C-alpha cells in the first residue's frame, strides 16, 4: 500500500480465479474480494465448411453440419428462390456449441446453370464472428427442354391425349452447342421424333394404333453432341385399347333350336365378331350364313343354333371378338344343350 492506494498485478489465466485481501486498522477490519475471469476465446467454426452440390431434383439432404462455438449462435439461409431450407424447417435456426443442422433442397433447378445460396452463422455474443456455408444445386447440365415435362402420353389410336403443342419441345443449350436425339426402350419402333428445320425444336408422334395388349413405352433422349452424357429425357407412353364382353361366359345355356343370350361388347374402338363352328352351323342374329359382324362399343349380338336332328352332334361354337389392327381378342365358347 502506498499513499492509501493498493496496486495489484495479475497474470493471465485460462481458468477463473478468486481470492480476497483483508484490511485491519486497529479494531477496524474489512475484506476485499477479488475475482479473475479466465481467458475465453470467442470463436465459431463449422464442419464441414463446404457442402457437395445438390442434384437438380428436389428432395436431397446435405451431410450433417456441426457448429463448434463459444456460445449460442443464429443461422439464416439466404436464397432468392426459396429452394433450400433447414432440415428442421424454415430459413432461420438457433443453436449452441456442438449443435448440428442439415440443409434440404426443396425445389427443382429447371435452369441450365447451377444456382447458389448460403448459410450465414453468427455468434450471438459477438456478431462480428461468423461463418458462411455455400449451398449449390446443379442445373440441367447444359440442355433444357421447354415445356418442362418428363412424360407424354398418346392414346391407343396414336392421337394426342393433350394439345399437340405438348408434344413439341424447344431445346435450349449453352453457348449454341449442337444437339441430337434418340429414342430408346423396348417399344421404340412404335414412335418417331423429328428435329425442326431451324434446329431449335424436336417433336414426337406415335406411329399409329397400339397393336399390343399392353401399354407401349419408350424414352426420348435429347443430348449434346459434344458430350452425350449430358441429356434430358422424356418418357413416352401409348395407351392400350380395351375390350370386354358381358356376360363373360355363356357356356351350356342354349335350348334346342334357340339362340344365345344377348352378348354386349364394350370397347375403345370398333370391333369385329366371327364364328367358328364344330358340327352344325351357327350364325349371328337369326340370319343364316352370317358368321362375321362389325360393331361399336355398347352394341350386342346373339348366336343362333340350327335345329338338331336325331342323332345330331351337339355343336361347340367359338365366337372371337377382336379390335382390327390389334392383337386384342376375346374368345367366347357357346355349347348348345341337346
């Protein structure tokens, strides 16, 4: 103590320290307590400091990001198109030392170029201490189709299910690169694509009626000539015709010398019914010799049997209903009761 002033000197410490000084003058006594706060470095670190690029399709989630800090922190995502958000939802997040977060891609990048956003993480006790994580999402890889659709559908006859404009695509490429197209898939021969004269569009069509008993499918791929691995693909589908009869079976229901029950055909296109007979002849709608008839959906017919003679053979009649130009058919066996 000098001239009533106490001088204290301290050394730095990484831990908190405390003590006291006791003063006594005669019978007077007092105590002064001293506290030293240990050195605490204000800090904030992010691991990993960068994230891999998201695919151009929505739904992907980033690796886990861990924040190491000397205190609580606040994070915010900055992106113009709201294409990303925290895994917990929203664009804002708070946390403490060693807390973690992930980023979700919530929108498709339908542009040619990649797009970017960033996460800004700030230490609450000192906003000057912060870290940034860049978020990126791949574009369509140098080629883009407009309208932006990944599938087209043709009806069973080869016509457009929607407006014709939906089957012509404008091809957008970077730096005026050259492009080409190809059709792939099991049923590729049932479809045709054509590039426009000015080289800016590609159009698609079905070659005609679907002759199969299943839907036809293929893929149109539009790609860069300089790098065929960069492409856009459109799924192609052609619907199948439908054919059904009611009742579905008509066996052993005919009386001697009579006709069958009425048989109704429901179809997606005009149909033809033909009779093949073992034994005595049979014909349609009470008209002898009529063994083939056309019809439209909802129309009906009957099969007429001739009279049986003594000792005659019970005929078995097979009626086959088909849609011309397709492999669709419905066989129907009718047996006359003796």
